[in-house]
């Protein structure tokens, strides 16, 4: 093969990856436009007055959450809701001193007349989904509020969300996740950025548009009959919330996203915690895609447009994987552009790369104008660290495509200890960081300045997560 033929093959692979990536790019741009349009003309539904507050069960699924369980129970006990209409289930599958801490709090509040119980299972079958299903068997209430251990609800939460259920077609009302404290590191800023983007743009836009959006696993209320109509909680994926949402939506139930109701939560405190969280979410999302997309594409009740948008929604974790692939290809692409005619070089290499850089800078500039200089920098930090998570996302996405189920690993709530240890995943990420850095050097050597930023961003992100994996849990 001649040098020109090899260069053309590399350039075609490059433009092919950019073209595939554009499916998610345009989808995200569409959501941003919808969110911007929706916020220009906010719609607040006229909620009906409730003649009587319905009975609500609050489910708190816990597994070894000693550091936060008491704060959670205190906050739930302070909910401003009629005591005779409120039941609290602490679904405690713990194997550490969480059990004793919960028992102490339960006894304290029961003595004050609160209907609260600690539900223990002999086996952790089905993990979180199994715990929620067990709790559902032990209550007859029509509405279920679910709160994870790292959430601290405001006292007004139930009174703000329950009026939406005066519409019998509403299955679920999701509140917006907030942050219990201001982010104090690049890692926490990035995690907060991703959460805010998901809720402020994606969930908001999908709800306003009338398209499918999902329950986020916590900070939301379900109608019991909708859970049962959809087939109940299932543990065959690690995204039991997304799975149930899709089954209920397919049955014709409607959801509400209450953007103005915020439930504060803790952010993942370190590299290890964020890796565990994102690995579970990525694997669960691809499991749900494998489980439901073939049926949705065959269904006569789902339009081709909805099936396409659902496909992009459920496979959104493909975005960082494709970007990392382009970053690893940057060095060879920089060489290839020197062998190509200027016209091919422009269309197959330079314009896609410039489009990425310009898009990132425009987002950063817009964030700076709207929220200050630091917000623009967070856009760039989040892009880099998102690329750093791409190998983890790819590995767990493939696992999700190959098999259902798996171990539900909770996200650690406190920073763990540090210390050298061999971690195969971290070693791979460090090698990829070297490869991206070499690609950036190769791009500079061949004058491929347009393709240089992407491998640089990827190299930094990979270094952070690879180092965090082999060194323990340093703050980023």
C-alpha cells in the first residue's frame, strides 16, 4: 500500500468516526435548544389543591452506609407531612455497624410516634431492586418516595411533589438533584457539572418536549399501581430505575420532572467513588438498551422517531468512547494530512477537528458569560475527565451488552485511603494516556494543530483516572 493510500484510509476512518459521533452531537444540541426555548417561556402547571394528603411510604435503601445513614433518617423524619399519612421503611441490607446506627434511630423516632421500621433481609438478592420490591410487599400505601443514602431532602419535598398526582395518568414525579455542598476539587466540579447538565438540560428538555425521560433512582415518587402495572422492580440490569421507567412509559404512563424542586445530595468524593458510580451507570444503561431496544424498534406503538431518540438516549455513553477513539487516532491522522491533497485534508481532517474545538470553546465562553469565568473552565475540565473515563465506560458497556445482572456496587460516600496497589484497569488507562500524549506530540511534529487539542485533553483525563486507580484515591 502506498503512503497516499494509507493516508486516505486513515483519513476515511477519521471522518467515519466523526460522522458516527455526530448522531449524539446533534441530539445533544437539539436538547440544548429545547431547554433554552423552554426556559425562555417557563411553564408551571396549575396544580390542584389536595383535599386530603395521600398515604406515602418513604423507602430508604441502605447497604453499609454508616457514615450517612443517621443524617438521612433525621432529614426524612423532619419531612413536613401529616404523621398519620407517613410511613418510613429503612431497607437495610448492611453487614457493618450501619445496622446498629439505624436501629438506634428507628427506636428514637418510634418513641416519638413516627411510623418507621428497619427492614432486614437474610440475603441481598436483587441488590437495590430486590430491597425496593421487598419493601413494597410490606406496605399498602399508594405512593412511594425513594431516597438513596447520600440524599438530604428538604422538609417541604412531599408537599411540593404530591399535588402532581391529582392527575391519575401520572406514574412518577422526579425532583432535580442538587448538591449538599459546593464542589471543592476538579473531580467534584466535574461530577457536579455532569449532574447539572443532565437535569438542567436533558431531563428538562425531554419533559418539556413530551419525550421519554426516566426516574433517576432517587429523589422521586412513584405511584404504586404504575410500578405493579409495569411488572415491578427487576434486578436483571444494574439500572433498575431506567428499566422500570421504560416499561411504565411503554404502558402509556406519564412522568413529571419538577425542575423547581431540588433534593441536595453528596458528590462522589474521589476517583474511586466516581469510577464505581460511572461503571455501574454505563453497564446498566447498555443492559437496558440490549433488553428493550429490539422490542421498541419492532413495536407498532412506538414511532421511528421515538425509537431513534430512545436509541440515542440509552446509548449516550458511546459519546466518550468515540471521542477517545478519535484522540488515539490523532497522531496517525496528523501524518496522513501531510500526504493528502488540500481539499481532502480540509474535509476529512481539519473541519471536523476544528468543529470540536470551536464547539468546546463556544460552550466555555457561553458558560463564562452566564455563570462567571470558573464555569467556562469547568466545561473544559469536564471534557477532559469525561475522556479519561472512556476506557472504564467502554469495558462496562461491553459487559452490559454481553450479559444481564451483575453486582450492584454502592458509590462510596467518604474518601478512602491511598496507597500503591496494582490495578489492571488503571494501568491500561496510564498506557492510553502515554499513547494520547505521543499522538499529541506526533500532531505537533507534523503540524497537525487542528487535531492536537483532543489527544491533549484525553491524555490529561486518562492520567487522572489511571493514577487514581493505581495510587488509591487521591483527590483530583
